[in-house]
């Protein structure tokens, strides 16, 4: 019986499509499942996209419209964000909202 290691001796570790190592010590914005949005300084991450954010702030929701995020924030400090909850990661600088190209003119 042969082991799997000998069957693929030249196999390399699969590289991640995320370039989070370039964002270390940079400001990022994270959207989580359930609608929470966070911003903070990325201090670390792992292969499961668990994130460590320092000086983290959470964007608060509009009390009249729970689907809407306001510019009001609350400070959270040092946060570990579990990778299973992360849906989007983007750099804070250079981020701008654009119109949805899939919506028609009548919507």
C-alpha cells in the first residue's frame, strides 16, 4: 500500500486567491453574513480567513430601516472575526460605491 505523499512528491501548497498578506497593518472594511460591517486595521489572518482587526469599529444600522447602514459607528477595539462569517473584505482607502450595472433604468 502506498501513501498519498509518495503519489504526488512534487505537489505544492495551494496558494490562496486572497492577497491578505498585502493588507497587513492596513485599514480594511469587512462585510459579514447577517449584515454587520466592520472597519479596522488588519493585524493577522489564517487560511480559514479568520481575521484579527485592531482599532475595530462597527457601523450601526438605521433604527428605522434595519437593512440600511449609517455612518455612525461604535468602537470595538481588538476583534477576532471568524472566517465563516466573512462575506467581503476590501481596503478602506480607494473604496467607493458605484451604481449597480444590472439594474435597469426604470428601477
